[in-house]
């Protein structure tokens, strides 16, 4: 199992703590520090939809100039902006055993553990 996120993100910290307390082994990939290859980012956009992967609530999005924000209208334009600004990728994204997850939802993750989807 692989967890993608940013090490100092509160949601990622909660998710990692949840997994550790549940005894679930995982590999952590910090996409701010280590980057995220285009194919993997495109796969996340295809799976979850660009509107869900692109975090418009964060400060990085708000700091973009208006023209750049206005240019993001589809998956292709979101891909370009997210490659340049990985901190705008929703966190965490988890590649589970049989299913992938975006964002931390402890209730859904608990159910996924019981179903064997997460680990």
C-alpha cells in the first residue's frame, strides 16, 4: 500500500496515524519533496476527476494569479498546474489493496479495512 501526500499536512498526519494504529504497513511518498510523475498524476485525475484532485481550498491555489486559476477548466489544464504546484494535490491519496482513496475519512477507511480494500 502506498500513501501519497505532504509530510507536514494535518490530513496526512491523521491518515498515517490511523494506519499505524490499525497496524497497516504502507510506503509514504511525499509529492512535494519527491515530485509525482506525470503518468501517476494523470491516473489519479482519470480515477478521481480533476475537480476532486485539485485542492482549491488551499493557500497555494489562492496565491495563483487569476489568469492561471481561470485557465484550469479540464483535466489537461489541471495536470499542468498540478505538476508545477504539487501542494495543490488533494491529500492524502492512497493506493489500497483493491481500491484507491482520496482524502482522509476515518469512517470510510475503517469500513475499507474491514472489507480488505485498504490493506
